[in-house]
C-alpha cells in the first residue's frame, strides 16, 4: 500500500472525496421541513400531470365543465343521484369526492385541472424570468465596466418606446419608432466597422458616440426602477389592458419577476470574473460567450435554482390572486383562484368551495418555500453551520 510521504499516513486513512451534489443532498436530508416540502412538490407535480391527462380531450375522464344543476352544492363524498343524472354525465366511481359547486360541476375535476394550470403558469413564468435574469445579470456582471455610447442609448429608447406603443395598441407610431431604432442600430454598426477599418482618425459622427454611463449602471438602475413598482398592482394593471388568456398571464408574471435573479447572477459574476480560471480562459483566447456559459454560469447557477424554486410559489400565488379578482385565466379553464372566488358567495352554505382550494394553495406555496429554503442552505456552504 502506498504511503503518504509527508505525513506517513496510508491512503486508507485519507477521507473519501465527496461530490458537491452528494454533500448538498446529505445536508438537505437533515432539514425535515425541506424534505416534506420536496415530497409535497413531487406529489403536486404528479397530480398536476395526471390532471392534464384526465381533464383534456373530447371525452375526458374528469370533465370540469360538465354542468349538473340538479346536483349543485353537494358536500364532499356525496353519491350521485342516478335518477337525475345521465350515465355519461356521472363522475368517476359515482361519487363527488370534493363535492360540487353552484352549477353542479365536480370540484375534484376542477381542482385537478386547476393544478395543471397552476403548475404551467408557475414553471413557464419562472422560466421567462430566469432567462431574462441570467442574460441581464450576466451582462451586468461580466461587461459591467464597459461604457455605453450615446447612440446606443438613443437606439434603446426608440426600441423600448416602440414596444410600449405596440402593447398599448398604437401600431403605426410603434412601427415608426421600431424602424428608427433599426436605422440607429445600422448607423452604429457601420460606424464601428469604419472605425475598425480606418484607425483612430476623426469621423463626422463622433459627436454621437461619446461615452455616457456603464453597462452595470444602466441595468441595475433599471432593476431599481422595476423594484419601485408594487409588483402585484403592476401585473394587475398590465393584465387589465391585455386580452385575458393563460399565455398573457404567464408572460406578464415572468416579465415582472426577473429582478431578483438578475441581482443574484450579477453578484456571482462579479466575484467569478476575477477568479484564476476566468483569467486562464481569457489567456487561452476563448470567446466571451464560451467563458460565460461554459465556465462562469455553472458556478453561478446555484442561487438561481433557489430563486427559481421560491419564484414558482410566488407565481402560483400571483395567478391565484389574479383569478380570484377576475383578471386571471378566463373560463372555461378552472384554476384554484377562480374556484376560490366562485365559492366566496357560498361560504356559509358550501364552505368546502373555499376551504379546499384555499388549503391547496397554502400547502403548495408553503412546500415550495420550504423546499427552496432547504435547497439554499444545502447549496450555500456558508449557511451550513447556522
């Protein structure tokens, strides 16, 4: 057996090397609330996927839109009235597992469909916010010292204004501003090309390309502006102006919740860009894209995953709040929020219409938060000794 020359110890006495994932899993398992959060999250995922399979198609196994006025406001576990309901309209097993609402619709079927809607909104909205946050945070952290030219500021203002006008329905001025931004971008590209070919001599458009502020300043001040707005009321305002559908809900929630991810990624990039492995990659002549996505991003992804996990809970809660107020996913889709809103009028006659979706939202959001907190502690070595 080979001896250790410096200490005289055998290789058997040396501690086994443990991977980062194994160490994080070992720490995570010790956090009982986080483990329960993971279990509930997996159960919710399975229920949501099952809900999509069972409530879609021309003849779904569970029909959340089937109206049975003779069976309205029945308690959970109530048997179906075989004399009043046709065989094709009866629920599975002949029992209303979670009762019925004021139109006789099966609450269990509607909850199953609502689980899929909540899962879809949560994951898609968080996916949009994570992509935006990674791009902006990575640019701010890696290119933060670069100065922005005045022409680039004009181009950005024209493009941003065109998007606002397009969202408000004013297509003609939006198109004019968009074309203007393209022209400014073309002028900028030609200018830089001529500058690269012609050296450092004076050019007639130099007065439009003086330095203004840094990339980091621009992005982080934009983040600060977005954080100044109350997120829910901003979402409520935008949703009220757009056609009500599930896709707009996903996009709006995603476009208004990227600020935290941006800050996390920027902070990680600021610390990583001074590391030796980044300097070595630059010395080898690797492109910035390769350095960012192959070398820096894998080391900065841990806080992003934690932020995304907690962000899913926030997105689900936001969608439920919008649906409760009537600005969420429109009928015939069932969501936990509009089930809760529909039961508000019958809180004394049929309290299960509020308790069932309310406790479901509470349980799922709490499980995501607990799982996210446990994931944060497991993936951050500085928090393991708390």
